[in-house]
């Protein structure tokens, strides 16, 4: 069921997004885990288009917020206002009360506004004044940020980054895909005619189903050992949290499910670790001086930790 639904979603999204099947699969994994996705890349690579296409394909409510330095927390969560006609205070919900929220250029907002997302991303609720409001399900935050512009930006704190299930870069298309993109958008925008292929209830059912994907004891210990190795690595100042371990575990289950398997294999761990763990680490500054990136450290760890050869 999950593999078939993922195939329909992938095909539908690729009516707009040319190529990028790996990125689309990662986005589908985030949806199945009800996790949040951080898209980091240079302008014009299709981050916003991808978010809009996913929302349209899922038939979910969608809101886009352009993050700016003057954006206030109440601009996201909503406010209570006094209704003079009813002579009582009423809640006016903000854009966060959507099933899919696109936080565009999230690093342009102040830390105070960024922190307004913490409760929503972790607990699927927002507190305004003294009242707590549950968010619609499924709930997914897709945030974008531009890595090359530093002026007028505020780096995301570690606590915020840890709430994102994965960080993904779209990258530039190859020559053939870029040519196909020009032909596809030559006369009209295919996003305007995209139709949903599954609904919110289907997503909730699949989110429950992926938790039944089997993870053998040896593979589970492999996941634990990979995450624990980040805390002991000499090039890492702050390793992956237990939340990261849970994230890696569930993304491996989701990857297995969209590949048509009901069990997780070590290759799932190797494939998902760079996307799940890299943005959660605090690396020692000197490693960049040596030309190494956090992704390189994670790949070294994955290749160093012994891979289980059989189940127990």
C-alpha cells in the first residue's frame, strides 16, 4: 500500500519537479514520519515549488509565510481580539493552523519568531495567551533557507535545527533535466493544474502503518551505535541527541516501506544518516579549515561502525 501510494505521489510531483527523484523520496519519508523538512540551497533551485507541489498532491491545506526580520510570533500563531458585536474575545488563527506550512527563508526571522515554531513542531500545538490550540493533522513544516546570504539573517539555533527531521539540498539539475524543465514550463505552469492523488486520512493511515515495519535487533543496535559514535568523534563538539536516534530509526522504517519492504536493512541506515544527522551536529571549527564538511564526518562514521551481517 505504502509503496504504491509513494509511486503515485512521486509521479504526480514529477509532473512539476523535473528529476530530483531522490529529493522527492526524502520529502515523502518526512511526510510518512510526520517530520519537518529543512530545504537549504541557493535561490531558484525549486524549493518553494517543491513545497507547493507536495501540498497540492496531498490535498492538504497549505499556507506560505515569508519570514522577515519584522515578523512577530503572533503573525504565525494568531491572536485573540475583542469582538465588539459578540462582546467577547475570539481567536483569530494564524497561518500555522495549516496542514502544510511553508516557512520561506526561515533564517531571516528573529530568534523570538523562530522560537514560536518550537512548540508547534514538537507537540503539534500552539499556546496563545493562556489557551492551547491543537494543530490539524497531518502537520508538516517545510522551511527554506539560503546558505549564501548572511546579511539580514539569523542562524537557526541548535534547538530549532533538532526539530527538523531532515535537511536536504536540491542542487542544480543536470543538462537534460534543465532542458526538459524549459520545455515543460514553456507555455504554462503545470503547478496550476496539479491534482491531489491521496488525502490527509490516507497519510495518517500510512503514518501508523510504517511503525509496523520490522527492525531486527542487530539493525536497531547499528542505528544506536551510529548515533552514539557522533558523541565520541574527535571532530564533533556536540553529537546527535536521542531525538536524532529516534528520527533515524523512523526514517529507516519509512524508506523501507516506500521501497516495498516490510523490514529495515543496514543500507537504509547508511542512506538516511547524512540527511538526518548532519544538521544536528556541532562540529569543531578546525575541520572546515582542513576542507572537511559535516557530511564527510557522518559518512566516515557510517563506514566505520561495524555493519550487522545477520539478525539475532
